[in-house]
C-alpha cells in the first residue's frame, strides 16, 4: 500500500467515495425535510414537545462555538421503557465519525454531497486566523476508512484550490510517512519531509500516542478532543455527568445508560450482579465496535474475565436488551424499540449515527445512517445458543487478521426510500437524535476546554484525576 498520495483539484469521482447501494439510492423525503429545517423551527418544535425545556438555553447550546471538538458523530439507540416512554440514548460520540459513504445525496446536482458541506462549513473556517504561521501544505492523515477519507482529501483540494497530501498514519507502522517535529506535522514526499500547516484527521486507534496534544499544526479534530471523550469513554461519561448537572435546571439532559466508571477488572462481576446479571463492559479507549462486551449469562461473564487487556480500568453500563432481559437500574428497565418486524416477524436492534459539525452559524447536522444487528432479538435468552453480541452489536467494522479493516455492509440501513421506513422512527425522533448528539458533543468540547490551561497547555494533573489509568497515561504524547 502506498503510504502517501498527492491529490490535486478536480480529482473527485463519486463512485470512489460511496458504497454502491448508497450512490444509487434516493434520499427519503423525511430525511431531506429534517436536514432543511432551520434552527428556529427545530427549537420551537422541540420545546413544544418538551414544555419544561428552556428555549434560550437550547438555542445557546445549538449555537455553541466548539473550540476543540468541531466534528462529531453520535451513536444512538431508539429505546422505550416498560411504560412506553420513548427516547434516544447516546451510546458514544466519535471524534472521527464515518457516514458520508453511507449517505444518499440530498441534492442530485451536488455530487460531493455532505463531504463538501463538512469542508466548507467547518474545515475551511477553522483555518482562519491560525495562530501558528507555519509555511506548509495541507494534509489528510488516516488509519482506516480510505473510501471516505480520500473523499475528504479530494474535496479539500477542490475547496482550498491547492494540492492535498493523503497520508496513512498507522499506530504500528515502523516507517510512517508522517511524523511530528517540534509539534509540527511533516509528511514524507519523495525523500523530503514537508511541513504541514493544517491537517484533517481520521486517525482512530490511540491517536494520542502519535499526534501530540500541543500540536502547532492545526488538526481537526485535535487529540485533546479524543482524550476528553471523543475516543475516551471513561472521560466522556464524566463529561456527560458534569454537563447534565448544569442542564438539569433548564429541562435538558443527555440520555445515557446507567454508567459505573473506574471499575477494576476484579470488581466487574459485582457490578454485573447488581444490574441483574445483564450489563455492558467497555474498554474505555477502543472504538469501531472493538472492546465492547455484552453480558447476559454467567458463561459470557466468565469468557470476558478470562481475557487479557492493555488497560487497568473499565466502564460497566446497564444493558439495553429485550423487554424480558434488560439491566435493572435505578430508573427502571429500558429496552430496544428495534426495527419494524420483517416478513418473518423478526425485529432487529438498530442504532442511528448522527453526524454534526460546528459552523459559524451553530452546530448543524451533516448526514445520518443506521446499522442493524446480525441476528434478530429473541424473547427468551435462557438456554439460547445465540451470543448476546450477535443480537445487540451493530457496528459494521470488521478487524481483519492482518490488522486491516473491512465492513459488513449487509447490515447497513440507508436513509433512503427503501430502508428508512424499516427503522420505525419519525421526524421528532430525528430531532431528538440531533439534540442528543449536540448535547453530548458540547459536553466533550467543554471538557476539552477544561483540560487545557490559558497558555494552551495540557493539564495533565487534572486529566490524571479524571482518568488515573497508568497504561493510558504512558501513551499520551504531549509535545
């Protein structure tokens, strides 16, 4: 694989940057209508449906000018309670979200779709008034998802009207084509290291171990956004908790599963037992569906406890399953609404990815898609040979034995005329998903701002007080 390519303007070809099923799909009218709603209409509708919400506070949050976490994609579950109260629950928010290659065009005449919206609305404005006047080029650095990432690189070349370096930057690469020298990113172009003034980042695996916190090259999103919650579920849970305390007086809340953090491995069985034997265990710093373990039986718990891990601390969350088998929490049981039953009367768990970005006119939605689990939900898991992950896991990413990544697109649910209706969601659910995505994004951005002092330096002692995991702290590259 070639580690570096150089893209010039006018190289974008749509078929290279969308899944074939998405490229030829027609957007569902409801999705198109949702994306056309302006902020005032969304706020008015949301407050009408949630009368206790403070309108001005909601507007303030939607107009938040993100400082570090400018581009986010939340994974949300459509759930309900035993009493029939439905809500969108945030499972995580990602600092390098995928989604463009799965999104049908809203306007057939704009063939670069929301790739271009992202670059024009968020990446280009972020380069204004750069404090560090580095003379250098532009780059896109990545460690997975080349179909989508190369699309961004070509659109950046078009929008900025200059050549853009497209560079792989893998964690285990002994001779990478990218490196930082005195906080400035350099890329290897024909035996010469070229400085980079700004880079678009799609580095997902432990980005903090090769992208310094105090980077002089402008990075979107910077590593601090990952450590503050965009790739760190431990700190994200604390960021949500802190922000929810602020939001309570205004009738707003980030909906998340009941979460226990800073759990050592030997404590896990106690927390699983407290939740009724059903729980989700997460390695806080993994992503793409890796490091997440659903537990619904003693056998699954024993398998987990037999595994070895690089890190010392875990998160235990309440499990959202079927109405007959979900975790017992202080707020009662939540369970999946799931897809509309198919012709075999099978209902599947599905999650929704909502991608948003910070613009000069507030945080706006970019694209959305959904993913369903491999196997249908069953009513009774006692004696079943099915693993709980096959019924509950929705992530499409597959890690191959050679370390490369693949994707199970058979489970992709597009927001098109054919697939969307299967999800059983409406316009108010989409608005709720958007609001929850923004709330979680703002919580993480506020946490990132807290972790950086007035001089722009990382507050390591404060971070350690929030996330005292020696293995993680050893990985962080500060300068």
